[in-house]
């Protein structure tokens, strides 16, 4: 038996006859009649008693009607389950500003090509706020820097970032915090993980910067650095987005402070199809 045969059979049963069933199915009456006859031939039984235009279920037809309902409902359930495992709907993604600017344009374009049924919305912000929004289900997932300790979250590493000190092009070599002790530090708000890493770098040498100037974007930070207003710690990937990089000097950190892992995080109980699809694209 084919599911399409059972669908026609069930429609005839519920409609009370071939005429109404044909209207519901948008088929010719003769087509519906033939399909019922073919089904009866396959099963070797009469499914209906026919009295003129009236059709009444036979005992065998009553048995099949019960099974038809169960089989068709199960087929519909299977179809819906498969669809739920396909990336669809809206994917609200949060990201740190450096990740959104330097890392995401190309993979998000690729994601749109592969999964056109997913409407992707991108938000940038403080990693602490992004994580809280994921936990509150205001975001489906977020790209944030380590550490991630909340047990309600699942995560997968996406990017290994090299962090570098940037200064104006004429600045002397920077090997330790003492080399920039009297320079202003340009950084994001205190919640920025890269700012915390820079502060830890200073604290390890038991020195502290004279002044930390909070700036709202990496592009502005690099512009201020280029004209000598101070120094900053930035992911090396951000430098590719800055057109005046010749006005900067780049200084590598020779310790654990020079590397950071960016992870994709989401709630453990969240639907994962579209999130895991995004993770695959980001890791390509």
C-alpha cells in the first residue's frame, strides 16, 4: 500500500463518498474511484458496500480505516520531526565587536547561501551581556571569548585569536608593560575580555597604566593609536579591517596573554539544528 492510496481512502471515508472526496482532493471523480478499486484489488477485499451513489464501509474497510488514520498520522509526525531538524526560522546571533567586524562577513554570507530558510539577525555587544541574553533566550547563540563557566551553556571553539599590542608607527619595541607605563591605554568597557587580559598583563609585572581611555569601536581605537594617543591590545584579525595599518606598529606578546579562544555558546536545552549548522560554517 502507498500512503497516497490511504490518503484517498481516508478522504472518501470522511467525506462520505467519492463526489465530495474528489472535490476535497481536487481530482476527477473517476480518478478517485479507480484508486479505491486498485486498493481493493491489492488487498483482495471490498472496502465499501455500494448502493448506487451511497458508499458504506465494509467490515474490512472499518479495520483499514483505523490503520489508515494511524499510518497517515505517523507519517505526518515523521515529516514534522525531520523538518524540525532542518535549519529554519530566525537565528539571533550575538558577537563581540571585533569578531563581528573581522570574522563574520564572509561566513555569514556563506551561511545565507546554504540555509536560505534561516533569517539571521546579528547583534554586537559586551560578552557578559551577550551570555546573559543567551541564558534569557533573547539570543539563540553568541560568539564570546573564554572563559565560559556557566553549566547551562554548551559551547564549541570557533576561532583562535592572536592578541597584539598596537602603537603608532614610530613607537619603540614593546616587550613588557614597563615599555608603555606612561602611555594611555585605549580599550573597551571593563566587561571586554581583551581589556581584562591587558589589565592582567600589567598586573603580572606589578605595574599599572597611568590612564585607561574607554573607546566604543575598534576602528576608533586604531585611529587614535595611529595618531599617538595611546596603545591598545587588539585581535590581530582586526588589523585587516583598518585601511591605515601602515601608521601602526604591531608588537607580539610572548606569553599566555597573546592568545584567546572565541567560542560559540548556546543554551543546552535550545533547538540546535540551526546553531550547529552555523558552527559548521564558521569552522570551515
